């Protein structure tokens, strides 16, 4: 283990402060899902992935990650900055004109850590499968990770990809579903029920694990278990239970904070609930 659980929790705490301040500063962005996934991104980049210093677009001989639900860019940018891909001070440019930190991640500005533009939902898993197959062709034994939203599973392309990967034994891939039960228009169960995801994924030929995405110890153990299951003929999918807005009491468990920015008073209240650990940018 590279970091103690307490150290990872402190990083995640600072990431949550970054998210809130970034979205508040421009009164635009998606804080709910970003807060819910702060622990996952922290675990991935500071503990789970075998990654090289610096950034090389081809990602050879290192684990790589693709974000499919690109609207939660604030958490991605914060973790990339805190992990050393670019200066933390650049977080202050989030969603501003000519910034490299656009609302959805893009590649044309060359932001280190971003390998594909995302936010057009339903596409990330397909890209991750392609990258995983490329690693196999290159005899590269490192892994590919991907994160998708649960509401995003209402997009049909995901199910083509979910059928493709087991058929081709893409067993160097670990996909995660952010299963928070919320999407922009309301609870997923009301918009379009996902029914029993575990049964669906198993029927398609995936190896399924479950994690608590807001419990760092459980998350680390689950992701390490997922890594141990790679190379055995099946892709792995992690159904990760999270709470939208995790860490901020008035943002939790409601779709209302999917894409709404806190005002000054709400920001003050939110930050009072989250410890500053690494220093605000």
C-alpha cells in the first residue's frame, strides 16, 4: 500500500473542497456526482493504478483510465492536479474562456491526464475496450480502468460494448459503475429503471464485484480484488454504491445537485463540513 487509509481520506477531503470551490467560482458545473466519486478517484490515482510519472498519451506499460461520464470533470481535474499532472493553481481556471479545464474533458488543449474527450454519454466503455485490446496487441500487461454513470447505462451503445468485451475475453479491463441512483431528471428508478444490474452483467459474461464508493477501506479492498481477477478470461465490472453529494449534508442523495452550483452561503456551509488537508488552491 502506497498510502494509509487515513492519508487517502485526507486527499479525498481536499478534493471535495476543490470541487465545491471550482463549481462555485463560475456558478457552473456538476458537484453532486463529483463529490460522490471523490473517494474512487483518490483511490484509483493514489493507490490502485500502476502509473508512471508525467504523462504519455499512449499509456504504454502503465495502467490507464477513461472517464465516460465526463460531466463530473471537477473531481477528475482535482485529482489529476493533486496527483501532479499539472499545477494545482490551474484549478482556478475551471470552465473559463481559453481554459484547459473545460466543463467536459477535452484533448485539443493538451491537458495532461486526459486521453479522450468525454461527456457525450455512453461512449467511454467502448473507448476503454479499444485501449484494452491495444494493450493486448502490444503485449502490454498493464490494465485499463473506466468509470460510467448509472443513468448513462440507459444509452444503448453501452450494451453493445458490454456484449463485446466478454466475447473477446477483454480480461485486462476493470469498469466501474457509479451507482448513486440519481440522474439529471430525477432518480434512475423513475426515469428508466436499471432493474437488476448484477444479473444483467453476469448474463453478458462479466465478473461482478460490489464496493462502497464512499468507504475508502472497502473501496481499496474491492479494487484490489478486481485487479486479482484480471487475466482470467473475463472483464470485471465494479458496481460501486455512492451517494450523490457525499460529504455535504444538503447535497446528498438528491438529483437537484447533479448540475447546480452552490451560492455563497451554501459554499460556506459546505466547506465547513469538509476538512482542509492539503491547502486550498
